[in-house]
C-alpha cells in the first residue's frame, strides 16, 4: 500500500534521519535465501526494501546487478515467484514497506493490471520500473492507483526541469532520484551536484526524495542522507551477499546494513 | 532526397514503438528527435546526405536483372537491388551516414554503435573516419569469433571494438552494453543504432535513411521492367534493409514479404531468430514490438547462421505491418539460407551475405507462385565476403 510507504518516510522524518532503502534481487544468491535476506535487511535497519524482479536484459544496471539478474533468471525466478517471496516474508513478519523493482517486459508478460493486483494482494507496496517513464506508463499507473500500490517514478541528472512537474505528479509516495548519469554500481565518489539536483526536484514536490546509484560506504550514506529523505543502496548489498559462503549471506548483509546506517560501530 | 516534411513525428506505429527508456536517456531522445525533425526539413542537410550518397557511398546502387537465376528457377523475373555494391558492402552505410551527419549537428564528438555481423560496425567506423568522429563499437564475443575480418576492418578504420561477453554474446547483448555506455556518456555521445529498432525516434529515422533503397528500386523497376514488381522480398533481423525497401511501396499494390531466420528450426525455442513468425509482443531495447520470449517475459536466446539476423526483437514498424496485414513474414532456416547463398553465387557470380541469402531462398520459392511474366524484387542487402569462413565451416571445408 502506498500508505505504508508514506508512513515510513513520515516516521524517519520525525526521527530526524533519512530512510535507508535496501535492494536485493529475488532469487539471488538462490531462491531459498531471498525471504531470510528480506528479514535480515529489516533487522539490520533497512526502512524500505526494494525487491528486484529478474530480467534477462537489465540495460540500466552495472556488472554487479547484471550478474544477480543472470543468476536469478537461470534459477527460473519469475514475477509470480517474486510475489510468493513477498507473501512469505510478510507471513514471517516483515513489516517494512516493500517496492518491486525491475523492467517492463516481465510485468507486461504477466499483465500490467494483474501484476498490480497480485502485488497488492501479496503485500507489496509499490513498483519501480526502470524502463517505464511516466509518458509510457498510463495503463500501469492506473492499475497501480486502483490497487493502491505506489508507482515510483525516477528523475535523473539529465532530466529537464520542464519534465519534473510531469514526473513528480506521477508519484504518490516518494521520488527515486538517480545520482549519476550511468548504470547502477558502487563508485568511489559521488558527484557534488546531488544536493543541487535534490533542491531542484524539491521545487516541484513535497514528497520525499530518495537518492540511489553509486552509494555504498557509510560516509556516502551519511552524505546523501544529509540532502535527501532516503538513501538507496543496491550493488553494495549484492556484493555483501557474494562476499563469502551462501550460508553466511544473511548475516553479512545484516551487519553491512547495521554498519552503514550507523546502528553498529564501524569495524572497517 | 525527398523526405516528407513535417513538424513532428508519430512515436508509434499502431500499438508498436514508443520510448521505453531509463529516465536518464529521455532528454537525449527528445534532443535527437528535435534535431532530426529540423534536419529532415533542411535542404542543406538533405543535399549533403545526397551528395555523400552519390560520391562516397556510390548511389544509386544498380537494380540488376538476374537472368540466369530466373531461367534456372523458372517463373517470375528476379531482380536484385544491389546494396552489396554500396561502399563497405552493405546497406548499413545509408543509416550510418545519415546519423553521423546528425551527430555532428548535435555537437556530439563521440559515436557508439553495436554490431552483429560487423557490417554496421564497419559502416559506422567508416563514416566516423571520414567525418573525424571518435568511434566505439560494441560486439558480442561470439560474433567477434564469427566475423574476425570485420573486427580487423573496424580497428583499421580507427574504431575501438569492445567485446561483450554477457548473455548470448551476440547482437542483443552488444545493444545492452551500448545502452549502458550511452546512459553513462549521454552528454557527449550519440548512439548510432544500426537497425530500425530501439526507442522513438530511431525506428522512424533509420527507416527514413534506409528508404533510399526502396525509392531508387521503385524508380528503377519502372525504368527497367516498365512496371512495379508483384512482390518485394527482403530479409529481416532488426529489419532496416527490409523497411527501407518496403516503405516506398506501402501505398502500391505490391506484396511485401519479410524473411526471418528460422535457424535450426522454428520448433526449437532458442535456436531460431524468427521474431515475427514465432514471437509475441513485448518491450525490449526501448520499444514495444514482437519479441522471442518465454511466458514470464524473459528474452530467449537466438540462433542464426547469419550474425546479422541473430536478434530476438524486430523493428516496431514491421510488427505493425504484420498485424495490419500489409506485409507477410516467413522464415528460412540455416540450410535454406546456404542453398540461397550457393544458388546466387553459382548462377550469377554474385556472392551474397548470409542475411539476404534467406531472401534469395524465399524468392526462388515464390518465383513459381508469382509465375512467368511477373516480377520479384529482392533486397540484396550485403555482400558475402565476410561470411566465407562461416560458409566453409558449414560445408565442412577447412580453409
């Protein structure tokens, strides 16, 4: 439900901090670990969760998330499987708002209306569809609205100001601000212009703005958190999953999230 | 060049087309659309393109009556539109030239491209050398293996060839990687897409640049045969040579037949590239079009003996021509393409690329149906030098 997302951003605002938005790919490193990972993220301190829907051709993703897509596609994970995972995580007590993130074609194959309805029924709260700008999203946005799941639009550094009003008016929970012109993935340095971009977007909306792409270290999380209402981390979490045994992946991810959100002392 | 004059371009062909792209690329597509609309209405641009077409590309390319092939086959007269005689050996140069001139207008000094068979990569590297533009070509490692000669040509022309080893290691994956480059370097870079695929305005723009094939062929048929053909036939991968040949005939009473690659057979998912014949609508590489996909919307792997047809999508205008019934789409498999290849080579002394060899095979089949006194126009999109290794391998010959 869109409401669950709005409530969470309102809560983190009251607590005087940015929401930590954590991404994992459904079916990575394997289908059995997705639900434990979702729960582990929440335990570690994730405020909002993005669950990746695997796709064969993730053209906006860097090498790390591409690889996660390949593994999940090979494991045969479909959009329907993603919804089962969400349902199971909710049954096991996941309370954080959860947004499904991926590309248009698996949703189109499932049926856009059905996708929105079944996502709502499974306990998902929204969608981020990387290759579906609001201009092409009228059917899907309407389907989302009817089911009270949130359509989360993206804004990039190249987005013209004259488009921002159109984009922000398509949102009802938060705006996904892409920090860099580039694919997803960790970067040593973030562009200094993030603050400016967020300020510009703020002229067009009162909704919270979450910044993603390239954020991985505790310092970067703090830096982005000082200018935006949400900080999105994806590739770094996928890397943490990969950084050891499969059995240890949940523990590694939980401690990574604790560390970068400042809930535990930085050991690195 | 006579292009229609208009102040805007329709983003869709019926249900198909559109612009399904990451937000970071929206501005570049809007800018490109605006620049292209200006250019197509600008006499200077059209004259420059036509002038380079004449003196650099060698246009108009001939329309050749394949007399021996016609006699051998028995039936309709077979005519070849000789894009194999265009500079660099394929129709790809028509589009590469148009887009590179546009990139100069956009002040984008860096060009990226994807290539399958290597023909588009070579054409792009060629025009970049001629216009002094930086050129980076993405190419799947499987295609690099199949088309090593073209890789060397691109390098000689000053292009950087970046191997892509994700997915199937072919054209689709090269497009993904080129898109990732573009997402990153969009401010300085133009992505010179090689077929009538991708987000709006690419399918329209590429079709316009390639329509020179059909415009010339239409005039030449009237001059040389004294009539329009019953049928125009061309191979379809992404479909740029086919749409270029078909488009000027759309209003005429001419059957339009596109020939896709059936690879190892239509009944084997993942081992053909017959998107319109065997696929279903979806969204890939920024456009809504027919795709080879599974029930969950995952894109299937493809196979064709010709690297240039090895693609799980197709230009959205072809999807529309199919669903509207204006064009027909059939498929020829690897063996049939080889048969077409040998037939044209031995009856006419013209070695076709393996891509149009699919169309040759289909035309030979159609000749009887159309019958004596009829005419079939075949798009001979490229020459076969690049494929000699593949053909030798398929015939079990060691070079």
